[in-house]
C-alpha cells in the first residue's frame, strides 16, 4: 500500500499533513510529493504491476516452451 500524506497526522500540530497548517506539515508534504515521482514504476497502480508481471511470466513460459 502506498503511503499518502492525506492519511498522515502531524506530530507537531495534530492536524492532517495534507492541510499544511504548520511548517512541519508543509515540509513533509513537499518531501512526499517529490518522492512520488521517483522510480520507473512509481506511477503504476498495484493492479497494473500485477498485470505486467502476469504478461512477463506468460512471455517467459512461451519462450521456455519454444526451447
């Protein structure tokens, strides 16, 4: 499960981080926004990753059967 800042509660002000009420909230929100875009598979949903894995396994099975 992907961690999102809309579910986090700030330890500094006890408000949701997504509201950005204090400087700590805003810093964490900015850090998480920057981290979301990293990695080649970062934007893919878990269902899409499973579908990709199934396709790759099917291709591997076809290659193994041909050999």
